[in-house]
C-alpha cells in the first residue's frame, strides 16, 4: 500500500518541469558589437546535417545528462563556433519555447567579446553572419501561421469517458515569423526567439 512518506520522499525538493517534454535544448542568442552597430550573430547549419540542413539558427543543442541548459548553450557555442565561455557574458535567460514535437528550448541572451575569434566547425556550421539589431527593429517580420488539428483515432472510447463522438477536442496554432534578411531568411524557432527578444526592445 502506498504511504504518505513515500510521496514525501519522492517529491521533496522537486524542481517542476514541463509535462510530456522528452528533450531540452539550450541555445545562446549572441549579441556582438560591429562597426555597423550592435548585431545578432546567426549560424547556417551544415548541409550534411540530418535535421534542418542549411537553415539559420543560433548556436545550441540538446542538454546532456547532468548538464544545465545554460551550460549546454555555452558548450555548444564552443563546439560549433569555437567561442570559449570566457568570451561570453550572459545577460539573462529569455522566455522558454515549447514545441509540439515534445521538447522545450531554453534561450540565453549573451554578449560575445568582439575580439573573440569565430572558428565554425565545418561538420555543424556552413556559415556565420551577423544582422544589425537596428535593421531587425526597422524590418519587422511577416508572420504566418498554421493550425494544429487533433486527429483522434477511430478506436477512442468516447463512451468510456462519458462523451459522444462529437467531443470538441482543443487544437492549437503555431506562428511562423519570417525576417527577410538577404540570402538568409530568419524564421522558425530562431525567428520566434528573435521576434520575442526585439518585442521587449520596441
């Protein structure tokens, strides 16, 4: 028989997470000073990667066992761009993103020392580029969207839960902002992070 002490022991000190999320990702949102002003630094993923080849992203990756999302973001920045942790000043964690694919993304805003050499890993990064923050603020994204429509199997036992087959399942909607930076459109989760960051600056 389950006891109260078992519940206390199991849940004492529990740090809440997000239910049904199978993976966590940490990403750095890098600011860097350039002659043209303050810029955001982006990567183009290598064409040889199995997922999202050739797409624009921020440095980051999957959080490993025993690692915090913040540590992950800094580690991945080093592995992908050769920028050491010592050259990054973290400013703040940004808003989390949850994804219908079953993962949560933890973005961290940071400033990269402009003297730090950027040495992209060819296995992961095809190209690196910067976009002036002033340009992004002056050219807001075009925002598209699509519906997430529940597709419930014919074998769902409606009568067992006290409802008819006309039950109104709740769907959702995903927004897709697109920044038209020449040759490198910024969109998807990267576009969403960029948009949310700059909304707070407007």
